[in-house]
């Protein structure tokens, strides 16, 4: 007879430590009992254990060490658990808190049920040996030369066999699915960081199909991609039922989650409903555009880390946008503790690499993450993808723009920029104003009743360019980071070109966004789609466009590339022309030159955002932003 309550014991694996499993057994239904404790789903397993001094066959659920560790620590103080579960919760807590010195004491407290795995005939693993095997299983991922890491590296080139998705998988996509599945089997979280447009969504759906079972999967993504995920699952895996947890009419209890194969929600809703979502033990948790949790201190990052799942997958085309700490934050979600604590990571990796450009530290970090981070580039795996031709378009500045530009600089320096955080805020405010002047004076002084034309060299030039593209029968994505500029462009282009130029921005509800995307992708749809860089710069599939125009610059190569690759991705059959508008003689031109020189560093893992501009002293700042009076002004 099995025990009447839920117990836990560890089943070590001599040959492959990572295959050791924590077995939950006992009671009428161990699977349900484990789920009620908030533990991740396990695999059904029949095991031979020594209980009360004699061998017994028990049925239970087995879970790899890494996924169960965090969830176990939460139940340590519950009064309704058996001593064997409590003992393993204390082991998990000591490892999670990096208190390995406490493990010998905790091992001595293990009750017989907690170390009941047979070691040899009539003998069980001793408490100390069992705990040591558990620790070895946990740390296997941290040893670059371990058998587990060799398996994961090998799986990056493996064949997954039949994947029941409605798509012709490319070879690298099949390899990606095999790797995701191999990691899931051993409980290793992973980051799929393929270049934008290579089908990270499809590969994720492939592993969701392979792992479909009793427990639901969860997809967390930006609000703008909720509808996209719903469509892509329906397209590639219609056999998976989807529950959309989004909007004001969303479910108030978690019961609806259990009736679906996949739950899709947004980061904002996951944060808002975290108490309810935390009550469900998901099988696979996929977070899309994982740079959303790049700030490890944010409430969103904390909520996502708090979710319970057997498998954790992060999708991002840009694992590092600004600093290596972003990589640490994403890694901490998929594999807590793999890169050490945040302070330790900064000391060992971030500072030597970002400040010292130390190649040895970079190589050490790469060896640590290579098995669990998979990144393929378009030029390596999608040679048949049409080329992407990038060009910088220099624009003149009107006399009105030049006057506003010089006035903004004069006022800022006359008032003083201050120092510390105050200075950084004032500098960024000044830079924003200068960028808006470069876009169009109407962003500063208002549109008034007059015509927008001939007041901004940039607006006049983009109007000329788009007229040519429309005449050729091609489509264009036009990105701007400013809502006001997007509205001005939409009205101006419709009046000048006589065609619709809708604007996709964050103020639209999900249905309206989806409708704009679908219409643009049709042959009869609008020739121009204006897109807010924040609302539509990631995740969307907009291959109907063969031209991409960046009206203003984000000054972060990773962000701009993400936006560009809404068009330059799998499914695109034509050359994509990328036009980056820059106002000559201004900070736009100088920052563009700086980024071109720094791009090699950005691609080596350190990105470049705008924050560094706030660190410049007055002399450096003036040199960067002052108007070149020799420029061609009208």
C-alpha cells in the first residue's frame, strides 16, 4: 500500500546526473496533490522504493530539479505537508539562497521517505548521498563541460522527428524544435534568440504541440502581439485550443485556463492578474519579446518569474539591447541562479566586458550560456531570403527648423543643465526637442491652419520618396516614435498623395490593430502603413511591404532592426529597401555616424541606447548637437 499522503523522494541517476528526478508519490492522486501545492507538472512514473524497510512499487509524478526548485521553496512553511516534502523544500531553499553549507545539516534531517530510492540490493541511498546527487543534478547546467551541456549543444543540430504543424519547416527550424524539446525534457530553461524574422513563433508552437498534455501552456507577450499569437497558433497548430486571457471581459477565475491547450495573455495582464495566474501549474511558459523583462527590478519581471511552469522559454531577437544586465534578467527567468547573483554577474562579466572589453570574460560567459541560448542569423540559415538594402537619406533643414533648433540649444544652456539625475533628465529632454524639430516644426509650435509642406526638409523628402514607391505599386512601412508626428504624417500623406495612410499606434485596441495588419497584408490594402515604433516595432508580420522608412531615429540599432524586420522576414519574396532619414548638420547626422562606428560592439552583445548621451559633459554635448551652419538650409 502506498502512503496515504503526498511524499517526496529524489531518484538519482548514476550515468546522467541531470536526469535525476524528484518523485512525488502517495495519496489518491499524486499529480493533483502536487499541483495543489503549486508544483510544476511532472511525468507519470512507476518506481520501486524502499518504504518501511521493504521494497514497494509506487505510482507518482517525477519532475526535473531546476523547474521544481523555486516552487518547492514556497511550500516550506506550510503546515499541511509531510515531513519528506518539507525536507526537500528546505534543501531547495538552501540552494536557492546559495547556502550550500547548510545542506549537511538538512540532509541529517531527511526522514526515510525522503531518501527511499534503491542504491543496491536491500540498500537505499543515504541522506547525504541523496542530497549530494540532487545538488549535482542542479549544478550540471553550470559546468560547461558537463554531459547535460553536451546534450544540449548536440540537440541544436538534431532532428526532432515528426512535428505536427501545418508548415514546411526549414532545417534550422526543425533543429530549433529539437533543441527546445531536449531542454524541456531535462528541465533546462532556454532563450531562443534567432535573428528577427526567422520563425521563433513557429518553433515555439512546434514544441507546444509536442508537449501537449494535461497541463495548459502559457504564452506571455506584448499587448500588440496577443492577436498575432492567436492567429499563428490557429494557422500552424489548429489542433491546439487557445484561451485568450485579455481585455475587460477576461475570465475572473483560472478554471477557463484548464480547458485550453494554450493560454495567451499580455505582460500587463499577467502582472495585473498574477495571483490568479500563479495558482496554475503550466507545462510550458513562453515569453515573447523577452526584452520586456530586461529590467530585473521591474514589477513585470518579478511577476513573470513568479509563474509556475515545467518548461521556461524566452523568445527575443535582441537578448541585449543596452547592457548585459538585460541578459542576466532574462536568464534569471529561464534558469534562476545560472549566471549567479546580479552583483556577482556584474563583477564577473558585465564590468569586465562592457568597460574593459575583456575577451576572456566574454568567452567565459559565452561558454556558460551557449547550451541554453540559441541564436542563428539570417545570412547563416536563410540564404534564400531576399537581400536587405539599407541607405541613409540626408534631409535639408528649413529656416524655421534651424531657428527653432538653435533656440532650443540656447535656452537649455542659458538655464543650465545641472548635474546627476537632474542633468540626465534635462539632456534627454533637450535631445527629444531637437529630434522633434528635425521632424517638423509642427511638433513644437503646432500645425496651425497652414500647409505642412515646405516647413520641414524631412517631411518634403519622405513625401517625394513615397510618391515614387506608390507609383511603382509597392508598399511601405513608415516608422515614427512620436504619436503626434504619426498623426501629422497620416493626414499630410493622405492629402498629398490621395491615398489612405493609416496609423498603427498604442492607442488602438487589439481588434483595430489586427484589422490594420490584415488589411495591409492584402493586395488591395493601403500602400502605406504608419507604425509607432513602440506599438508595432516587434513581433508583427508585415511582409506586404518592400520598403521600410525610419522617419526619426531611435538611436538603438537593435530596436531599429526589430522594426525593419517586420518586413524582412521569412515569407518576404522581394528585396527590402530600408531608408533612414537624417537631418544634415544636426545631432541626427552625428549620432548616426557614431552608431555606425559602434555597431560592431553592439553586435558583440553590448547595445547602444540613448542613456549614454545623458553622461556627456557640456563641451561634448555642444559638439554633438550644435547646428552646422554650413549645412544646406532653406
